[in-house]
């Protein structure tokens, strides 16, 4: 449609251009031709008029000069005269043809013809040559001079008239060309009007839709998907474009709605998740706005009588976390915060951690208060039970042991052999029972306390030396020597000194137990790779039988042939301690001529 | 004639303890609870007290408090299967530095009795004798100047330093662990 309009508009313009050009061309050509014709006619007339003048001059000079002298013997030859007269007749005819109905012209021409008749009469008289009288001759000369003058005047008048006519025709031509100029100007104005019309049409049909489209894109960019362009005329070239745009807008709208829905679903899911967390959770954004509370937190705050903020104890911890930028994730229930809710005491273990998303403004801190009241209760129960078991079982056992030992000391009098045997057996059972009890208590303590290691840089050789001092006396009783070997230049290890001491004491104690009398127990410290120090305890005992080397670290494992006391918890506890240290414990395969080697690898600090 | 008081709620132990300590020159009294122990201690002058920590009526620490409040500075050997760090610190601050961890053998018992009543010969014995009089600073100095130390002596030195500084149980626990009372307790084999 637009194409057609554009074509029609421009076609009109082109036609108009052609028309203006053609008209101008024709007008110019016509004026030129007419001017040429005028010029030819008038110039001819002027030429002829001049021809009259020169003809009379020629005749007068040829013939009349003789009149000043006395008449000759022979009459003058009239040949020239006759020729000139014929020429004059032709010229008069021609002049008549050039009159173009001009009265003044005809009048002048008639007067000229009359004057010519008179002139011819003079010459007829001259050629008759019948007078010789000087007076008559002179008289004729005078008359002829007058007649010639008259002819010349008339010829001049004709020439002037021809010039006037030429001038007049130029003026006509000028007038006409002015009229033509007006016509051309009209056409130009018309063309300009059409061009303006085309401009506005273009503006309306081409520019406006494009601008509209641009504005619509702008709106889209701002997120206004509701907007759709009004459908233009079906024939418009913009129709498919607008349709495409509207399709695109609809599609975007749909996508946006889907995204919104997905976001909303995710948001709802997150909220549901947060709501479902049974522990109080406080989400604190970095901008310091008031925290977001989950229902459990709201309930806690409600019961504590707090507004929407972190409870004081948690806030202090949170603030120190915020300062240091480090998470606070304690494991030990003993680090729980105590809240008094009415008459109830509740313990909450704080979990304070930072979360961050790719967008900085959605980063912040979460404070989760994990209710460990029950765990604390169980922990207390365990502690109480440890104390109770220690007291309630060990105390009577102590009494039994004491009595048995006193009896064996034979202070109550002499015992029979059988009595002594029975008492010895009972005493040994009693000792074993006590050992078992001790190990059980130790196990309970070890398993519960393993999570709270007190890690610090520790000199491993120093601990080994303390262990040596501790066992030296006991070893000496068996004639066993303890030897400590290290090259002195060792880094510190990262360990809980108390726990590590337990492990080393256990290994040394085992080594002494399994050493033959007068043997040597060696404690050797050196590097193991780049990250660990290795402490080995070597003894000259029988070693660990093949096939059970993996099992000796298991709980309650005892080698069948083992005759020593204990329920086999020492190595198990040691392994647990080394695990908690992220270290290693192991036994070397024993070759016949080499000592048994137990080792621990402790991380270098 | 030395006189000793055994305080324990367990009859067999009272019997065993008194039997183990009875000898020429030692007279043994027994009490089955804290209240009667305080009563007896008020009536008689004892050379040493063997005191059970856990008792149903008045426990060992309260007995020590009662004794010290009454101006009685008798040496006390605190006996228990399990002495918590808090209990140990409370006892030490009242001049009770001798611990026996049950089960005890007659030999342990006799060693303990001899240790608290006999003359001090080693730096540790001298230091503990001062500690019984609550002269903890002097006790620390003696241990510091006493030459090479075994593990137990070393641990006593560290523990007494904390006592001098007035540290509470958590700091001591962090430095020395839970089992310090057992580690510094009297042992017949570690003389």
C-alpha cells in the first residue's frame, strides 16, 4: 500500500517535472521562432528601404551630374536606369508583401509609389534629351534633387516603421514570455505542494510506525509487556512487522510470567524450607536491616518477650563473628547458650554462618539456634552415670579388693594352700573386673570427648620424654630400658597435648607389657613425608601375629594368646584419638630379626 | 601413738582401711558419714583423716569446709573413685593436697598415711607439706628450684601455679585436662 502511494506520489511529481520542462522548452522554441521571423521580415524591409536610397544615389550620380554641363551630343544610356527601375518594381512588390495589413505601411508605400512616378517622370524628361538650355537643365537638376530627397525620406520612413514594428514585436514577445513564466511558476508551486504532501504521507506511513515501534521497544525494555501495537491496515508493509512485534511481546510476556511463577515457586519453597526448619533461624542481611525470622525464631522471641531481633547472647556472638568475618560453628553442646523461658531452661547451640550469592546485596549472615537441651541432658546423664558407675561399682569393689589383699597379706593368720589359691584367683578376677570397668569408663569418656580437641602447636619430643619419665620406674622393675631417639631439630605438631600423651603412654605401656625382661623399648621420632612427624615405639617382644594386624585396633579385640590384663581398648581409643587429629596409627609388618614397631603420624603444625 | 580417722559410707571399706592401717602405734577410728566425722574430729585430735568424697549426708568437701571453719588443720587424704577437677581445686584451696583414687590397695593406704604424717624428704613432699598449710607460692618456689622433676612433680608444679594465679576450673581444664587429680594422686609405686 505504502509502496503504491509512494509510487503514485513520486510519479505525479515526475510528470509535473516533465510538464514544466516540456512547456518551458516549447515556449522558448516558439518565441525564438517568432522572433526570427520578425527579424527576417523587418530586416528585409529595412534592407529594401536602404536599397531604395542607394539605388537613387547610384542613378543620380550616374546621370544627373551631367546636367551641370551642357547637353552632350549623344543622349545618356538609359540601361542602368531601366535595370534600377526593374529592381525598384520588384522591391515595391516585396514591400507590399511585407505590409502585413499595416495601414501606415501601405500609406507610406503608396506615397513612395507616387513619388517614384514623379521621379520617373523627371528621368523621362532627362532621357528625352531635347533641351539644351542650361537654365532648364539646372531647373531639372534642382527638381530631381527634391524628388530624390522625397524618395529618400519615404524610404527612411519605411525603414523607421520596420524598426518600430520590430521593437513592438519584441515587446509582444516579452509580454508573452512573462505569461509563460507565470504558468511555469504555477507548475513549480504545484510540484512543491505535491512534494510536501508526499513528505507528510511518508511521515505518517513510514516514520510514525517506526517511531511507534521504537517507543514500544522502549516500553518492553522497561518491562511493560501488556503493550501491544494496534494492527495497521492489512495492506501496509508494516503489518507483518507489527504482527511479529506483538508476537514477540506476547512471547516475552509469557516467558516473564513463567519466570515470575518459577521465582515465586522457588521463593515459596525457600520460605517453606525456612519455615520447616524446626530450629530458630535469623537471617541478617549485610545492610543491617532487621533480621528475617522463621516461625521457630518468632516463637522463641515471643516466649522470650523480644521484638524481631536476635536474643542478646546470640547477638554478642554474632557481632564478634561479623567483626572477624568468621563463621561460628561450635560442636560441643557445652558451648550452648542458656535461655530461660518461663521456668524452663533451654540450651541452644549457636550456628552462625555467612552466606553469599553472586549478587552482593543478597549476602548476609544466618544465625541458627539448635536446641541441644536434650543433648545437654543426655550429656549430663552420661557424666552423672560415669560418676555413679565409678562410685557405686568401684567403691564396693575397692572394699572387696582391699579385703582380699589384706587376707592375702596373711595378716589374719595363716591360710591353707587351697584358701590361698582361691583368694589369689578371686583377687586376680577382682583386678580384671576393675581393669574392665576402668576401660569401659575410659571408652565412654573417649567417645564423648573426642569432638572437642584442644589443638595447639606441641613439641612431640617433649611429650615423648614425659612418657619416658612416667614409665621409666615401672619398666625398670622388669629390667627394661626405655630409649628415646630423635635428631633434635623437629617442628612442632598440631595436637591436643593431653590426648596425644594418652596415645603415646598407651603405646609405651603396651611395649613394656610385651617386652621380654631386660629388653629395650625404643621411642623414635622422625619425619614422615612433608606433613607429618612419625613417632614409633619399638619393642623386642613377639610382635603381632600375621592376619590380625588390622584387627588389633578394633574395639575389645584381644589376641587369643594374650595373657595380659585389659579388655583391648587401649589401641582402639588411640586410633580414635589419632583419627580426630587427622593423623594415622599403625603397626609395621614384623620381620623375624626386627623389633615390633607401632607408629603414629601426627600433622605438623 | 598416732591416731587416724577413716570416713566412708561403705562398711567393707571402713573395715578394710582400718584393718590395713591398724598396727602398733596407730589407733584407727571410723565414721560412716560426714556429720559423725565432724563430730569425732571435734572431740579428738587426729594425725590424719581418710575422707571419702561422696557420701550421702555431708560430702567430703563439706566436711573439709567444716573442719577448716572450725580451725582444724588436720592433714586430709581425699579418697574417691572419681575426683572432678572442680572438687580437686576446691580441696587444694583448703589445704587438701593428698588424693587417693579408688581402688586402693593396703600398700597405697599405708604409703599415703606415711606420706602425710612422715617427714618430708623430696622437694615434692616438702612442697606438698607447704601446700597443706596453704603456702602455695612457697610450694611453687620449692618445686621450681628442686632440680629435675618427674612427671607427677611437673604436673603438681603446673597445677599449683594455676592455684597461685587463682585460675578457675575451665582454664585449668584447658591447660591440664580433666584427669589431673588422678595424675597427681598418691601412688605407692611412684614414691
